[in-house]
């Protein structure tokens, strides 16, 4: 992988730019006539999710994610990643608060708090880091950025943007004709009142360090943020075998 502040080695004269959207990475903030947003999906077939009928988010009428497709040839693919500590905090605080009467609510991303009846962020973190806990979206628990990899273990995006440097990254992208503007109506959780670091105690920090060791080390993060000040990652040789849960 290459960590860099520019994308001079990337050919941006393409017919299409596709955006791969990892949950809770501010993907809705990017607006561009050149970028084709594909929503949430995976780069392999048959990925399970908890459907509405089994207590999942009400929009999931099937138990299988769709697979991304990139029909326009000569394309470029981009994505955004985020510090796992920060991402998990936004994952929990997304949407509304949990209903105490057990009725359906959009609490947590994809209604994770409703599905698992998490009553606190600590419950959420303990469950996420428990290897035997059956998560509502198993692959997002197996490896937080598993959406980026295909059946041949390849990392699909050509450019990975670090969320922490999104504004600076946009400046560079626009110099390369991406024509991006920031969406003023980006979804922000009203339940998250403090900086993510204030929601963790020592036990929770240690759990996430252990569970997300690969994500943290590979993409250069620690509890306090990015330990690398580059805006972009060019993942040329990064591979992950989803079936065997093995990162190369």
C-alpha cells in the first residue's frame, strides 16, 4: 500500500468514477456530477444480513446484500474509511434512541440497537468484540472494511480516502477534476453529543484494540486518531480473503 497526499500516479481521465460506501464514513457528504454512488453493498455475492422479518432494519426485505457492479468500462473506484474507534461510536449512536417498550425503532446503523437490544454503547462494544456473538451483519464484524474486497481477495477501490482528512482530500481531488462539493445536509447523529474518545472506558478501548488490530495497524490508526497524516491510501497490493478471514 501507498500512503500519500496526492494522486498523481492515478489516471483520473476515466469514463466513470464509482463510490463504494462503507457505513458511517460520511459518504453522503460527497456530491459530484462525476461520481456514481452505489449505496451500501458488497463486492462478493451472498453476503448475509438480518432481514426485517427476523428483527433487522425495516428496509431489509431480503437476507442477502446485493453485489456491486461497475458496468461502465475504464472506471475509477473510490471509498472512505474511518478510525474504527470513531466509526463504531457513530455506528451505535446513529438514528433514534432505543425504545424501552421493545417496539421497532431505527436505533443504531441498520437498527443494530433494536435488533440486539443494546441499551448502552458499552453493551454494543462488548458484543461487537465478542467472537461468539452473532452480529446483525456478520461480515462487518468479521472485518470492518470487508466491503472493499472481491472474490479474488483484491481490494477493489483505486483510492481510499481517510475520513479524518476529508476536506484536504477533496481539495486534491478537485485539482484532478472530480468536481466535488460538500453536502450541507449530511446525516449527523443528534445522539452523539461528545467526541468519540469520551464514550470509551479502558476496558472498551482494550477490547477494540484486540478486535480491530488488523484494521488499526493496516490503515494506521490508534485510539486518538490517525497516526499518519496522508490523505489517501493507494491499496495496490492489499488483499483480504473473506472466506478464510485472512488479511495479506
